């Protein structure tokens, strides 16, 4: 399949290049462009200089910050950029326009990376990058991601998906709400107080907007004195993670990536939550064993890892951004980077797993 600059695949079919930003910009302020985290380390661990003409997949390309850096660092490389958010892809398409002929952007889910690459005629790649979650650019859209921006409670990365944050808030049980909140790091007592307030509020009227939900939470857990973060921060994060199945996507995305890497190819994963970092650590450890194994962990046991894929962990401890980077990019402050290299196991990667 032909690969051209600004060519885009929409869930599988090649579409016309896009030039416009139709991201639905909020009226109050122009959306900020996402500032990518740990760019130097991403480039180094992906091995861009070792593979100047390699094939790299940015499995969560967003508005294209890391992708641009990869294309600059590997001057003859091809970059496949995948994202669930079509509006972000439009921004990335503009941003990467100068790398004519070396970029394909695909609207899709990282869990489908094998199928999506196969559509481009690609069986295996030199590097995979996963930088999951939400970009700053998305926060600034009127799509319900932020309690600071009045909007419908939506929070879908992929607007073709049916389930929204509004559906979850108004339908799941008290216990499910508590579990969702605890999984996102909320303390048990606060999680129960928020869940109780939500259940009571929705019994009177459906909860439909970011303002409504933020007010319900702020009332339920009135902060004593000054608080570093808004009381609704973790609840909004919990909802976003649930709407977009982020934990599952990360686990399945990493597994799929390992199967498309060639021997010597590398995977780099950035995470911002300890729950995400544990998923990465645990998968890398499991795939680095000679005999597939399940490691002790707070998560349900892994389905048996494939004996045909093995990696060498390149970061026994996760790398963190420097103080200087955190100073200029606050969004990077919780970032952890882990990387691994696929090693020879006698079996070549194949798109059919
Ligand atoms: C932190 S941003 C990536 C920013 C990007 N690295 C950059 O430099 O601009 C995360 C992106 O992942 C996308 N995303 C989230 N879940 C996804 C999934 N399952 N498959 C593909 N993309 C996903 C989001 O839409 C968002 O654009």
C-alpha cells in the first residue's frame, strides 16, 4: 500500500490528506499544543540513530510531538502514527506535513496495531512508542475531559465509540463507582463519599455536564484548607480511564507491539500513573523470562505470554524526567519511561501472532 505524507487511514481505508484543524476549538482560549515528555530519552531508547531508515510506529501519536522528533532523529525513517482521536490526527497531519512521503497516520486503536500495519503492507518494525492517556490539546477541547471547561460529560477519544462518561456516571452501581475511583488512586473514604453523592444526585436528575459533576464532588468532599489539586481531579481521571478502557488498551497494546517488533527492535512506553507503570513493568518482566510465567502482582494473572516473543529489559528502573524538564513542562512531572528490546527467540514476528 502506498504511503505518503499526510495520507491517513480511517479505520482501514486510505483517505485524502487533511489540512484543516477541525478539532472543535473551545471559545474561551485556543487549545494548547501538547508538549511531549522525555523526548531525548525516547529517541535514544527507540534507537533512532541506529536505524536512520527504520520503520517506527507511534501507537498514540496524538498531535505528533514525539513523531516529529523521531522523524528528525531518523532522517530516512518511515513513521506510522496511530490514534483513536481523529481530531488530534488532523493536527498531527499538519504538523508532520514537511516529512513528505515518510508518514502515514491511521485512525485506530493501538490494540489493533498488527492489523493496521498489515493494511500498510508492513509485517514488522524497528520501534514502537506508546505514550498513552490524554494530551494537553485534548484537555482544552470542549469534550468533557476537564472540570475546568464547561462541556457535556463525553470523554471519548474515539467519537465513533458509543459509551460516554455520561453513560457511566448515570448507570454504574455504587460499588463500581467506588472501585473505579480507587483504581485511579482515590482514597477509600473519599471514593465512597463521591460515589454516594453521585448516586444521590443522579436519582434526582441525570448528571450531564462537567460543571454538574465537579460541583457534586466538591460538595461531597469539601477540602479542608488549601489543596494542591482540585477535589474532582481523580474522579475525572477515573472516568476517562473507564470510558476509554485505558488499562486494557495499554496491556493489549504492549502485547501487540511486542509481536510486531523485529528482533533487535525496541519498545518504549511512557506512563503517568503508578497503575499504568505496574502494567508495563509486569509485562516486560513476564516477556523477559525464558519460561513464560505469571509474576506476583495485584492484577489478575496474565493469560500465558507467548513463548515465541522474548525481550531484554533496557530499563531495570524506570527513567524519570530531569528537574529542568519538569520546570519547563509541568505535564512531564509524573512521567516514567520503560524500554525493552526484542531478542532472538528463533521465531520471527508475524502479524498473525
Ligand atoms: C499523551 S497523548 C500522546 C501525545 C504524543 N506523544 C505527542 O507527542 O503529541 C496520548 C494519545 O493517546 C491517544 N490514545 C489513547 N488511547 C488510545 C488507544 N487505545 N489507541 C490509540 N490511541 C490512543 C489519545 O487520543 C491521545 O491522543
